[in-house]
């Protein structure tokens, strides 16, 4: 115990101090053989100590005085302003509504997604979906959380998971409700693409496998002793096996690209020799199709950040498609435009073929999507080439721009 504590204790206990003095005097008297005086003084000291108030009675006033100096904290009040500030900080569209289905507040994300609304307007002025209105009314009536899926089709198709939840302290009836919209459009698209991919991939593999099985059974049976039929069937079987190899290779390429899609390449690649290499590699194909490849390149090097092998794959795919599907035009033009202050370098591949209908252009980079299925298969296409191009360019932070006009050909532009 410190000296300060001792001083406080002696000041708060005067009876103890007085009794101590009497005991000291009694001791002195006993030393002087004044026995009678010592006895009397000792009895007095005991009496004073016995008279001292109890500890609890002594400390109660002190505790009371301490409590009187403490500030009194009020219970937190329901603050709509704080609620609005919290809702504004959330990037999900949210509405705060009252028990009469009026919109008390909407956050910025809701205004951006669905437009501004007047304060205290009824919910039906913004949302007309019967499913959402039924969820809101059921939650207001029962206080239970409800969810429903909602599709907004204007200005673009978006799918939301709508949730209605009450706001109320435990044990009390809710007076306000939160209406939230979680955007699940991307997950729905991914699910659809995955199911389409599985269906298309299985179909693309099943067709050549069925052909192989039929030819093998024929060679084992009716054509067993027919050398001419056997030779012809073996040629067709080889084509089917090559088709499956191309398909498997493209599927593996897509898988590898998806694994590293988030890693941008850091190497510097000069596009001049790269495009020259692509032209030389595809010259035999162009000659067989009676198509001329014309390359227009600047004098100075044009460097971009990229992976050389992947960029070769991109431009070989685009030039090869132009040769195959623009064969009627007899000419392919490959143009390299250096970067300017407001725009990156561009490579354009133009053909003068039949062109592509406008409704097909947005879907060209989808897996297994073909403008003409029979033409694609006859030209040994897998339906995955432009999907691979899109994935590579996404990794390179580049864009593929497609322009086409029926009867006048198409232009595929890679913009870095």
C-alpha cells in the first residue's frame, strides 16, 4: 500500500487514530508502573474501537459520492440517418421501406440500376413484378425473410436474387424493411455456358466416334474382303481421328488459357516479324485455296506486351478463317497500324467474302458457335477457334472488334 493510500485511510478512520493514541499512552503509563492508569486507558481504547462504524456503513456514502460523479449514458436511439448512411456505403441495390410499402430511402446502387425515385413513393411506382410485391407484403404481414428471383430486361437483361428482410430489435414488431437486389447474372451466364459446352463437346466427340465405329464394323463384316472399300473407309476414318485430335487440342488450349487468364504477359513482342511468320506459315493453305495474302507493315518496329506463341496462334487463326470463309474474295489484307497517343497498336485482317449477318457477330466468340455448321465442318473447323482468340486477347488486355457487311466481306481487328 502506498503512502497516499495510507493517508487517505487514516483520514477516513479518526476513531482508529484516537484509539491508537490511547493505547500508546497506556503503554507509557504501564512502563511507569502506573497500572491503574494503564488499565483505565486500555478500557477506553477498546470502547472507542467497539464504537467505530462498520465497514459497509462507512463505505456506502463514499460509493454514493463516486456514483454521483459518473456520467449517465442513455440507451442508443433508433437513428434513420445512421441507417441511411450505412445503406449508402453498400454497392448492392437496396431499398428501405416502411409498413405501408413506401420507399423511405434508396441507396446509390439502386438509383443507378433502376433510376431515381421520389421520397416516400409507393413501391409499385418503381417495381411492378407481382412476385416481388407478394414477397414484400408477406414479409410485412409475418415478419419473415423472403427471397425471389427477378429478371430485369431493360436496358439489358440482368438477373437478381431479391431478398426482403425486417429491421427490428428482438421481441418487437418491425416497422421498416430492407429490400435488396443481388446480381446473379454472371453466374447464370456461366451455368448456361457450362451446360452448352458439355452438350456441344459431347456431341462433337460422339459424331466422329460413331463414324469410326460404323466403319470398323463394316470393315469387319461386309467389306472384309473388299480392298477398295477398305482403302476408302480408312481414309475417312483418318479424317475423323484428325478431327477428334483437333478438338481435343483446342479444348486443352482453352483449359490452359483459363488457368492463366488473370496473369498478363510481360514480354515485349515485335509484331512486324511475327506477322511475317504468320504469312509464311499460311502461304501453302492460301495457295491451295487460290487466295492471296497481302501484308501492309510499317517501317519501324511495333512492340506490344505479349506472349509470342499465343499471339501467333491468334493471328494464324484469324488469317486462316479469312482464307477459308472469305475464299470467294480471292484476297486477304493484313494491316498493322502503330500506336498513337490516344490508341494502341492495331492489326486488321480483311477478307472480301460473303460477310457475316449482323445477328451472328455478338456470338462469334462463343464456344462451338458456328454461323454455318456444315461449312465449318467441311473446312475442318472445331467451333473453338474464335473462343481461343478471345481468351488469349483477354489475357493480353486486348480487344477483338468485328465489322462485317453482307456481300462485302469482314474485318477482324485486334486492338492492343
